[in-house]
């Protein structure tokens, strides 16, 4: 089920458009630069037929603790959608996280300039579960499978688009480990999440 995020969201303060040379065009996971305790990691999909620019794993404050979110920053304006013009988009799109061939249903939540993919929540804050984070940390390939496009009345719902992330490229599983440390640590440094170019 899709939701609109109705809370203030921390956005990028210093890396508008991923202008940092260390981040732009990075091959695989790249950690937040020039900090001791990174609060996010960013990567580009290795393949996608959607308007996804970058995928970001980010550490977010949740009431009295922290948790991790997976955010999709989009290229251009408009909703998450296939790159090729299509019929109407669904009001209730679906997503599945597939790590090394094992599927896990998740939720899509929409903010002004990004989309959150989450499989759990702390109150109203959408988060990734420890089980999914373990898989992202140890896995090789993440596929996000989406059911976004309205089917004809005689068609069954089906996944119509996807994005693939190489989980071991760049900093690989070490990037996930580092961002998880932000969620379990006592430091006050939190993500000011990068956005797409």
C-alpha cells in the first residue's frame, strides 16, 4: 500500500544534486564523505526501467532511537514511473525487495522528492527491518520489483518495472554496516540525506 509521508523530512544541506566528486557517478555504494561516522550510503542502480536516479540507505531519528530507511531519489519531476510513457499509474502501487532471489513484500511511501521503501515501522516512521538489513549487508544483488501501472480490467496485477542494485560494488556490505552503526550509536550526527541529480 502506498502512503504520503506527512512529516518534516531532513533533506540535503550540502550535496544538492550529488555535486560532490566522491559521490557523483560512484560505482556501487559510496559512504557519506568527510565524516567519522557516516549516516548514509548512496548508489546508482546497475539497471532500471524507472526514473530512479540514486538509491540511498539513510539513518533517521525515530522518537528516542534511530532507524534506517531505503530512499529512492528520482530523476526529473513527477512520480515514480517507468521511463517509457505508459497508461495511468495505480493509486495503490506495490513493491517487493528481492535479495539474492528471496522476495520480501514492502511498502512504498511518497514524499515531495523521493520515495521510501520500507518493510516495517516504528510508530509512523517507515523503516527497514533488521532481517532486511542483514540481507542487504551480506547479499550480492537487490532487485526492487514494482507494480505501478494500471492493468486492463481483464488482467491480473503484475510487476511491470524494476531496479537492480549491486550490493557488493563499491563499499559493499561495509557501507550497510557503517550506516547501521549510526542507528545503534550515541552520536548526534544524523543524515541530511542526499538527493538525486
